[in-house]
């Protein structure tokens, strides 16, 4: 796998995640909670940044992609924990309008919207790390 192909995979994953979140909110009419919005704020630009990186053949944009993905992944873990761990739900004051513990979908008993988000961020993190390794091997 070359660096450009890895960046194309990053674009594809971020595009699917972006379209998926828009599907849930705009077509299924699920109201995003505050933590969902934070994850969207970090995911949506990844689609644009990775597309520009592909067009300009600029793999250095990968540092922005990796840093945003790590933050999105951490928020996703926290959000998923709020949904699945009752001990954490008790002290929840973070979400205002729509509760962050609402589970709109629960495929196979564990796949929720925050789980999908953290999975997408995790895949992007792995692809970014692989891109960095390809860059490092190329320089040597």
C-alpha cells in the first residue's frame, strides 16, 4: 500500500462516517446530543482535509488528520461509556438539550452511534500511523 492509497482510505472512511451521521440526523431525524456534535466537529473536516491532501499529494496533512482523530476517538470512547456503563451515567451533567445516554440504534447489542464513530476514528488513526510509517521508510 502506498501513501496515496492510505490517504484515499482515510477519505473514504471519513466520508462514510460523515454521510452516516447526516443520515441519522437528517433522514432518520435522530437529534444529536452534545457529544455527537463534538465528534461531528472533528469528523467532518477530515473529509475535506483528506480530499485536499489527495488532490495536492500532500501527505503532511496527515498530522492534522491524526490529531483530530485522536480527540474524536477519545470523545467517542467517553460517549460510548456513558451509554453502556451505568456507573458513569449517574454523574452525567455534560449534555444539556438531548441526553448523551440516548441509544437510538443498538445493533447486535453493542453497536451504537458513538461506537460507529469511535470505530471510524480508530480506523483513521491506524491508517494515519501507517501513512507516517510509509513516509519514514521512504525517507530512509
